[in-house]
């Protein structure tokens, strides 16, 4: 390509057509600056899967325990049933209960990110103090 020839994409002339293809939609159909591709977006108050599960598990149900009626959450009721089945010798319930306990213990052993961030802040302040002295 000689220096006199120009690339159509480099010219500002509106009569020259731009390349159209994958990742290059026609100029007329592109979003204008400041215009959203999803103007209506997700409606406010739309609940995701984990929110729906959490609200269902936190609903209260009436149970009779040791001759007394109590209101407990569905999560508590499900855990009680699982523990009772495992105690009765049901192998699948026992295996599931052991998995739940191990997952809970692993979650409890994870370092506290707030404490780590606090320690990092102390180290950074000390480094700044030392570097400030050298400059």
C-alpha cells in the first residue's frame, strides 16, 4: 500500500463505508454514548436463587417436640430430621451429616479477612514510616 492510498477505516469521510463484521456492528445500529444496552435492566426487588432459598429456609413452622409445640425455622427442622435419621442408623443421612459438619468446620477455620486487612494496614504503615525516613 503506497502512502497516497489510505485505509477506509482511517478516513473521516462519511461516504467511505466502515468494515462491518464480528465485533463491528454497523454504525447506525451501535449504541449511542450514554445509552444502555439494557435500558430496563433488572427490576428492583428481583430476587436471586440464594435469596429465595434463604427466605424459604427462614420460614417458621410449628413442631411438637417432647410434648411441647414450638415454632422453629424450616432449616432447623430439616437439620433435626437429618440428625435423627443419622442417629437411627440411616447410612445416607449419616454420610450427609458428616459432609455438612466437615464443610462447616472448614468454613470456621478460614482466616478472618478483617483481621488480615488490619495486619496489612499495620505493615503498610510501618513500611511508609521506614521509607519516609530514607527519603
